[in-house]
C-alpha cells in the first residue's frame, strides 16, 4: 500500500482541506457492490484519503437503479465507521432523472434527498453537475447560497460549465456577497486537455478556484492496461479503448511508459502526478472498483515528477 496522504490542500477560498487524490464514487452501486465499495473506502481512508466524490445520479444508467445508489452506499459506510467529521463529501445536483436541472426549487429538493441518502446533516462540497442555461446564474448562485446559510452545505462548486458562465457566477456572488464557487470539476487528463485548458482554466486561476478533474485516467486508458491488439474486461472499455486509435493516445502511452519506468511507478500514478503539476489542480478524481486498483492511485502522493518528465508528458499530449 502507498504511503499515507498527509499533505492536505485547501479548495479555493473555502476551509475544506482535502487529500491530493479524490476517490470517485461513480463505481459504487455500479461495478462495485456494497462490500467491495466498503473495502475500497476503508483502504482509501486508512491511507489518509479524505475526499470522496459522488453525485445524486450515480448510477441511474443501470437497469434497476434509480440514481442515488452511490450516495446510499457512502452514507452507510460513514455511519458504520463513525467517521463523518473526517471525510469531505462532495456530491452533485442537476442530473438525477427525478431532479433534473438547476432551478432553485430543484436544487433545494435534490439537496434534501442527497442529505437523506448520505445520512448526514451537511454536504461538504455541493456541485452543479452540468450547467442549465435555461436558468439564470443569479437564481442558481442564490439557491446554493441559501443552502450554505442554512448550514446544509459548507461550500459550493460547479462542473461542466463555460468560462463565461463561471465568470458571471463568480461576479454575481462577489457583488451580492453570496457563497462563491470554490472549485470546478472539469473533464481533464493527458488525452483530453482541450475542454479545460484555455479560457475556463484561466478564469478559474484568476479567481483562485481549485480544480478537481474527472476522467483523470481517461476511463482507465491512462492506467496503461489498454494496448494495441489487447482486450480489457471493463464496463468502460469502449470509451477508454478509443484513445488507442489516435496518434495522441499512442504518443501519451509511450511517454507514460518512459516516465513510469524511470520512477519504478505505474502509468496511472504518473498520469495523476502530471495533473497535480497543472495550474489550479488540487485533487484529481479517480475511482477504484477493487482493492487491487487502489495502490497505483494512492501512490501519487509519493511521486515527484522532474521538469523533464512534465515536459515529456505535456509535449506528448499536446
């Protein structure tokens, strides 16, 4: 097992101190059942991890699931371990089939459901899951601030929105003295840089907003287990395998192999370590379905890339 994650980092202007690896809860109740999920959560917490990411919609895409399965498992685990105050729980609103969109009424109703499933009286970090451009940012930001004022949410954040809407939201919050977004959750990794780098990253950096990227390992592609001619038994194999067909994907694999070999590290560890060198990135999100997948993720805290390593990876992924 990797060394303990003792170096906590602060999320934006909040008082939330989080570990440099956020454990993704998308697999809980999907490809990991309750006992498997508990085992992964236990190992992550034992290594000093304290930042768990989920959403109210996880995993409504599975036949027989309604959404909220991941939150329910995490809630049961928190209750069983009695460690609620030690864990920073992040969840999201806006994509649950019964609570779609970001109207003020929907945000507040969905939050109550998330609190119930998580078995807690507060959510540490509450994200809008995807932007809802039919709702003015003023309504969204005010509704989120109401939850903060009520003590039901400690800090607010946003995922999947444009630089323009982020700026409008931040400006309105500052003007009206409301809770500002302290974090953003972009789709960002070595083979998917275009959606974050540029205006969105610049806006976040200028405002002191932290990033917690999702798909940090490109659905598993950056673990190195996907190779030309090979097959991988995974629910996410199709999404990950597509990167093998691109020149960029093959270049990145080669660079990952080179850096991993130099450090005696796993490709996944290197991919996460590269993200931690990027402006604004505080805690990449990665999920583990099994205990065997976890050590390579936790090891990111013990890997320091050289300037040459970073340049090699950055150039390969350009």
